[in-house]
């Protein structure tokens, strides 16, 4: 079914690209929520990280929602939300809350009273962000009572972004865990493939571990200017524009990873 016009597909592709392109995770989440509003009409939105194997949501960012309610969302979601079990299910499909729970059941719980009622929200569309059955995030959109529920088209749009979100959040969750990079000689393969110098390989090590430019300069006993110069050379050789794209070339955060070799 053709849900989107050509210009909407172009916008969706731009959103997918920026999920990887924007370096700061929090900046990415805030900006993506605002851009999605151009495709999905909503009154409020939340983008939360999920940890502890689906047992905790944290570090939520919002759009159209006051900061005090964003904090409340983190505090009460897993304890009082009658749909919190969906996170533990490990399923990635986008869904409407109205398809899973009655309005009466939703209203008769503390989560509704703490978050929905004061924001006048009635309808919700959500999506678990899942990497290999491990939920790493959840994104939810809300509408007030005066509006209609979310459509199949809205869920279709979310489904198109699932893998892009999953790869980015999985990398952020594993950043610094070099087991995913050094397994079975991946570092040596990449150095040979891209013709990296010893200095550039060392720089890539520190990038994998999530060190800042200042920390890298200290470790390598060189200036910040030299660090940036080495990164520029690294980006040119690997045909990327920034550190996020660099790390996505590694068998770390994308479907290039071979789990049989870890």
C-alpha cells in the first residue's frame, strides 16, 4: 500500500540518514522527534533508552512535554504502565496502545494518573527499538483527546526507521566494549582494507572506546590539532564524514557484524 508521497519518502530517507549522522545521541533523539512530526501528527513524544535486558527505561528526551513529566515517565513507566511487558517481549513492531488495552484499563492505573491525565493524552503509538531481540529503546507518540487515534500509515513510518534506530542505539550501548571489534582479527582486516597507518589504527582504537579528542591527545601525547588531522585522514580513507559514520563501518553497530565470529 502506497502510504507516502515521493516528497515524504525523501524526508523519511533524510531522517534515517541523520539518525547516524548526528554525533550526539541526545541531540539526535531530540531533532529526530521534531522531524518525525512533519510526517506523523502528534501532541507529545518520548524517546527513551532501555537497559538491564528490558527491565529499565532511562534518559528519556521529549518533544512537547514538560521536563517534570519526562522525569515522571522514567520513574513510573516500568512500575505502573500496564503495557510495560511489551518491552520484555523483544518485539520490534510498531503498535497502537488502543489495540492492546482498553481505555478503561488504561485509566485505572497510576501511570495514567501521573503522566497521561495531566498532559491530556488519550492515544499512543509506540515502537520498541530492538537489536537481535534485545530492546535498546522505545519511542512513543501521544495525541490529546480531541484528536483521532494514530493510523496504519503512522505505524508504517515508524517501522521504516526501526533498523536505523536499532543500529545506532546498539552501538551507543556497546560503545567501548572492544570485544565487538577485536573478535577474530577484525582490526587487522580493517587496517589492511583501508590502508591505515599505525597512528590511524591507534586513533581508531580510542574512537571505539569512546574517548574524546582531549583524552586521545593526552593518551597519544600529541596536540588536539594533530588528533583532528589524523581523524581527517582516517575519514578520507574510510569515506565517512564523522566519528559516528566511522564506527558504523566497523563490525560493531550495523548488520556487518558476524555474530558467529564473536
